[in-house]
């Protein structure tokens, strides 16, 4: 039979039986209950299903003796709500020469009405000090990460909170002082005492989870989100928090996690080392993947944003970069010719070659943009040193002020105009979807069409203009569908 003793822990609330009586009175009075009774809500720590013994603890409630407790949850400084127990808990820790380890949940879990006279939504007073920890709720989807210097038990707690399911509601936390008013003098401002060591932070460096350390070092209070389950905290306390911060309490409980290595079996030591190695490898692999994700996001954003929202030269440069990724040789004609007398790009792959116009339109594009392309293709042979081309192509970033997936799939719809087209018209969204999937063959086929299949022309200055449909390569609007992968051209 195990000789492990349960560790006394102060819960900061009344017992489950106490709250059952309150709930029974609320039910009896119903709508006639006064606000003081009606607004009472059972805290999570008083949930009768919480398995304290499984986690290695025996709970102490309001009104119980708590001087021998080694942890206090949600301690209060208010009379009748745990102030006496909180003081006795700290006195007991001091008498044993131990750290007073406390945990406070803080923050709102739902948005709603805020106090217009305050810039925070929740707070907790720290002992007898003129010091509080205040919280301000972050928006949905807020990103947080481990602080760069966090280690040991704090790092383990941070990882548990990051991986909690469901995801937690994050709030920034900060220390604040207070102003006291004297009857015979000016108000006195008391600056905050102690420091908060950050554990989880936002990309702006704001602390969302931290450990407050009193100035004399006698108390260490962890401030965590309001919706953290107590089971997560209790498991962390027994496995990491208490062994690191109050090891004497663990030895009193004879918990195996606190035993010196000399009293552990070889297998126990091996398993402990394997667990440590597993955690270290996980953290290293996670850091590597996050680094790769950041690099890929930066690379993708550079092309994606300019391709889908760009205009002018930014758009031309983005299209050129994408086409080069598809293995296409791209020449910026404005730079090579030193003027804007013709199309934007000359693109070639194997023996196929096209002039490419890259244009943007905040709404529906005018047909004049296509007419400009036709005129440039016709004028191309008259330019000095002009090489053979197989026609042109128009690439449009149309309706660029709309979200990409809300744009019309086809920039031109007039049947007579579509029937007269002899050069492909592509949209930047079409190119983006193929680039997203690294479907370089689809991009080349959409741009060059039948020119890739035709044998090389012997006349190096000849200009041909064969009808080519982008829809025939990438799929018609009905076949393609919004957001679906392009259909690659099938050749015999």
C-alpha cells in the first residue's frame, strides 16, 4: 500500500456542502431572493466532482484550519471571504521557512459591459499591500507564446496552458499601486510592490500569465486565466510546482516525485530521464516548426498580398516573381526597353513566348485593357531587335478592393467580346490558387496554351496569335469553382 500522504491545500472557498445549502435556498426563494443571495455562484474549486485525492491533495475550506496548507487557491483579503485563512496560511508557511505558494485565476471569459472609470476588467489584491494585479481581456484569437527566459516549472506550466483544450481566454496582466486618502493631508500614492515574472506573453511583449514575487520573496503567486481547469493546476503543482518551490512539503508527503535520486530504482530514473528527453525534444521540434512557419508566412505574404491586392509596379513585380517560380523566363520590358512603349513582361518557356500585360482594376475591368494588349502585340515586330512571340496574355487583378474569394471568377462576361478574344485573360486569383498548390505546370499551360504544343517556328521575328482559352486549361468557371484546385490541361 502506498505511504504517500495527501497534501493539505486551502481552496479559498466554502465546502461543496456549504454551496449546496446556498443553491437550495436560491431554489426555495426563486425570484423573491434578494441580490445578495441570487447573485452567488458556486466557484469551480467547490465542485463536488473535483478529485482532490487523485491529484494528491486534501482540501481545506473556509472555516477550516489552514496553517499547515502548502498552497492557497484564490486567496482573498476581504473579511468573511477568506482574509483570516489567507493570513494564517502565510504565517504557517513562514513558521516552517517555506514559500507561500498561491494561485489566482483572473480575467473575464466573455466580453460585455465594462466599468467606464477603469481601463481593466478584473483585479486581485495582493495581501496587505497597496498592490493589485489587474487584467484586460484580449480579443478572440489572440496569439501568445512562452517568454524567452522562462524555464523549469514555469515553462512546464506555460506549455500546459498553451496546449489546454478548449483554448483559454487570454487577458493581459499588470501590477498597479493605490492611492490612500488621509483625513489631515494630501492623498498618498503607493507604488506597486514586488515584480511579475512573465511566463506567457503576447507578440507586443504584454504578460498574460506570470508569477508575482513579493519584495521579501516570501510569496509566489501564479496568475492564470479565469477558465483554466483546476485539474490542470493541481497536476502541475504535484509534478513540477511543489517539487521546485516547496520541496519540503513534498518530502513530508513522501511523494515519490520528491525523493532523492539515491532512493529511486534504476528503472524509475531511466523513465524520468526519458520523459525529460521527450519534453526537451518536443520543445525543440515545436520551436523549429514555428520558425519554419514564420519564414514561410513571410515568404508567402510578400507574394500573396501584392498579387491579390497590389497595383502598378508592385503587382507587376509580384506576377513576375510568381512566373519565375513556375520556371518561366521573365523580362521586365519597361526596364529593358527603358520606356513604357509596349507590354509589361516578355515571358518564355522552352520555345513558347508571350507578351504579358499586368493590370489592376478596383471594379470590373474595361475592355480597353485587352485592346491595349492587342495593340502591343501588333506593334512588337516593329521594335528594334524584337524576338518571335506567340501572342500575348492579359493578367488582371480586378475588383482588388474586395476580398479575393468574393470577387467574380471571370473579369469579362460579354459574349461577343469573349468570342473575339485571341489571347488568354487570366486573373491574379487564378494564378494565386495554382501558386498556393505549387502547380507550376498549370501556370505554364494557362499562360502559353497551345504554343507549348506547337513546334518551334523557324522565323525568329514572326508573330503568331493563336486563339487560346485560359478556361480551357484551368477549367471553366462552373468546373473550377471558387477556391478549388485548377484542372490541369490533359494532352494526348
